[in-house]
C-alpha cells in the first residue's frame, strides 16, 4: 500500500511545456525533460543507468526549439527516485527534484520570463515578488518585475552572457 505524501513545498510549482530540458554539468552527465518548475527549483525525469548524477552542482536549462537557454544554474539535489517509465519498456526512468542555489538577478529574471511564457502559469510576477520579501527590504511592484523580464527578453539574453 502506498503512503500518502505530504506536500512540503513552500512555492507553487507550474507544469512546463513539452520540449524543456535540463543538462547536468560538468560534461552533461544527465539530460532530462523538465516536468515542473517554481521560483525555487524544478523537477525533471531522466533515463537511469549505473551512474548517478551525485557530483553535479550546476545545470543548464533549455528549450528544444532554441528559444530559451539558461546556463550554469547552481542547485542541490532534494530528491531522486524511481519514476513510472515508458510503458512496455525495460528502460528505468528516475525523477529528480532540485532546489536552485543563489541566483543572480539576471538568472531570476530569465526564470520569470520562462515561467510566464513556457508554463501553465498566467504570470508568476507576484510569486516572484512574494519570494523576495523580507522584513528589511521593500518589495518591487508587480509592474516593475514584469518590466524587468520584458526588458531582458527584448535583448534576447538566452544565448550567452
């Protein structure tokens, strides 16, 4: 009998459009398809083999159609477990959940852009603002965060720095 899992996430995850992938650095030891994402982390599935991706600390996230590329994102592994795989196949699939490390403002803006354009979220600008709030710092207005993402997307920063 399966135990019911308790949701521990503090930030809502959004389903990602097909064609979004991650590659673990260095040497792209694992490549997998992104399942869901939040402002704090993501989950992806990958084909298992005898090598486990336990020494990776950065990932690249990209779209198959080359419309988006975010490189060298720091992360730590939160979970890595067997996932239901491909029906009628002997290939073992695994699901990895990761938490992003310290991101630059440019990386955060790219994530906002990605989530606004390639997930089931209408707009994550408010989630982004809420995640930035502390007792010491005032929050940015929604229009300012949205404008940051639009400014960055107009300069097409996704193919290099």
